């Protein structure tokens, strides 16, 4: 317990956290070491967050999500409940992830379907990911794309609706 700051009986934040002004962290979160936020982040309850995670200004992470190690969520991103972001996932500015196929339907809350972003995948700025989608390991979603189908491992998708445009290994200047 000496490595955690106790926020209440159930919320834990690891060593070396940098939480900037106007950030709200609800109870029942488990947050690893070297966590940092920008200004005005909202982090709802029951999330499990790994080490070395950075969440940009005014981003929202709803409840019951799982965020791996070395994940970067940029400013103004929206991460709804039941989202899984695996290790080294990268979420660009203003990315919107969704989890309700029919919002405001009387059964909407019972039928939420989280998105999974696999290890090392990257989602470009202003993209929208529809409910239940899996973004494959090391895949790349181009800026402004609307993803309506699963993205295969290592593929690059672009457009609205997003379509496979190539392989991540074919991008000359792309190096991790």
C-alpha cells in the first residue's frame, strides 16, 4: 500500500502521478504508476488503468473500461464504458469511440458493446469508432475515418466508411 495514494476506501493511484487542475477522478479506479492527465479530464468509476498512461486535456473516460500500459489518450477524446485499450494503444485528439448501436433506445443500456483497441494500434485525430469494433494489433486508423467494421492486424484504414488502404509495413516513414 505504500506505493499508492488513497483517494477513498477503494480508489488507488500509483507512484509519481501528475494530475492537473480540474481533473475529476471518481471512486473505485485502480491506476498504475506514472499516470498523468491534462487539465479537466473526467475519469469515471470502476476503471483499471496500467502504468505510464497519459490522458490529455478535457478527455472523458467513462466507467468500467480497461486501459493497458503505455497508453496515450489525446485531448478531447471520448472513451465510453466497456472500452478496452491494450498496451501501447494510441488515441488521437478528438477521437470518439461509441458503444451504443441505437442511442436513446429503451434497451440501449442493456445492449452496450465496447470497442477493443489491440496492442500498439493507433487511431488518428477526429476518427469515430462504432460499437463492438476491434482495431487489430499495430493497425492504423487514418485521421477523420469512421470505422464501421473490424480492422485487421497491421492494416491501415482510411475514409468514411473506413476501408483498408494498405499495410502498416508499407509506410516508408512509419517506425515505432
